[in-house]
């Protein structure tokens, strides 16, 4: 991965941090995205101590569209190429919360941030072709349908429903991007990392701590959780492979709704309207 630039969101914890470490180990120029300066600094120091290759970190709260736009500008000021974009940052929010943009938080962070950051960086991805966009989804998508009219400002809220919908949105986005940008040298793939012992539920007080214990007791370790990301970012045999969903480094079928092209178009148009791109 020498000479390749990899941008990883959510690189301060869990799967994203483990992926950033492995990519650094393989010699890539890693740019991590985090929202907490102290955590970014500590993660950069830890990855440098382990790999001898220090990642740069850029700060952004990815639930804020203004922050995502600043992030894209800051990245482009420092880097002339982008070989791999890993859209990974995400959360399960058991209570309904709104972002600074007035949108439901889970939808905004888990889907709209993937959408907006990718489109803001599309030109540099194309200029760096062959390049790869990797969207971290989940098997949780299998439980979901999407009511387009209810995404940004739902009438009633369930944290697990919102999370599952956002992970279905990751797949609809991946497949629609593949159709829209076919032949432009950028591949789009999604993955499920497995059940992994991470901080995914940590923003939920006591319920989150109990959930975290469950994830750690039954989930795999973070380096195993990062394996499919690293595979999609580095494996020569995935060069040119696009529009697929991977689990444990193998392309597998995703749910029937994830292949609904009408739904994907509606989601794209909604996302485009909400982010003004
Ligand atoms: N863990 C699982 O079992 C599992 C299963 C399927 C899919 N996934 C997916 O894996 C991805 C990574 O999650 P994880 O399990 O590794 O959880 P995690 O340990 O909580 O890591 C999430 C990362 O996202 C960052 N993040 C959260 N909200 C953010 C915001 N508003 N702005 C910027 N960054 C933000 C976190 O930053 P902080 O460090 O500052 O909190 C952290 O770096 C998610 O997309 C999740 O849906 C996880």
C-alpha cells in the first residue's frame, strides 16, 4: 500500500481504528477522521508506536454537514490523491436525537455522512483511479425496509429500526453509486464486519454499557472485525470488483429491498436534496 492514500472515518475506535492500524502497517498514508482531538492524538500515537507509520487525523463531527464540508476541504488541501475511502463511522442511538442540521441523528450520521463525503471527494477519487469506496454496512439491513418520507424526521422512533434502516441505506447507496459512476474507475462495495466487540452502543448511557458488555462477550475482536475492510482496500483480486456486499472477505447476497432500484433512486434524490449536492 506504499504511496496509496486511505481515508478512514471513525478511526478512533473499534473497527475503523483496527483498519487504520492495519493499513498503516502495510505502508499506506492513512488519514483518519475523528471528532475528539485527544482521541485522535492518542490513536495516532498508538498506531505509530505499533507500525512506525503515523496516520494524520482530521477533525469532524460527521453528523454535521458543515463539518463534513470542512473535512473534505481540509483533506483536499493536503492530499492530491485518494485511493481508498472507508465510510465507517456510525452509531446506534436508542433515543431520538436531532443533528445541528435538524435531521434524525442515526440517518444523518450512518447514511448521509457516507453520501455527502463520498460525493465531495468523488473528483479526487476519479483522478486517482483505480480507487475504492468501502461502505461499512451490517446484516442489520436484513431486518429493514425504508419509508423514504419518514427518514429525516420520523413520526415515531426506535433505535434499532433507525439503525437497520441506515444500514440498508448504505447498501442502496453502494449499488446506486455503482450504477451512476460505472466506468469511471471508482469501485463501490459494502460489507458486514461480523458482530464485533466495540463501542457501537456507547452513546446510550446504562443501556449502552450493558449492550457493550454483550458485544464484547459475544463479538469477535476488532482486528478480525476489520479484516473485510482491509481486504476490500488492499486485495489485488478486488481491483475492478464493484457493487457487491461482502461478509468475511466473500461476496454474498444482500436483502431483496437493498436491490430495489426505485427505492435507491428515491433515497439518492432525498439525500441529494438534504445535503445540497
Ligand atoms: N460492532 C459491530 O458488531 C458492528 C456490526 C455491524 C456493523 N458495524 C458497523 O461498524 C462501523 C463502526 O462501528 P464500531 O462497531 O467500530 O463502533 P465504535 O467502536 O463505536 O466506532 C465508531 C466510530 O465512529 C465514530 N463516530 C461516532 N459518531 C461520530 C460522529 N458524530 N462524528 C464523527 N465520528 C463519529 C466514533 O468516534 P469516537 O471514538 O469519538 O466515539 C468511532 O471512531 C459502524 O458503521 C457500524 O454500523 C458494527
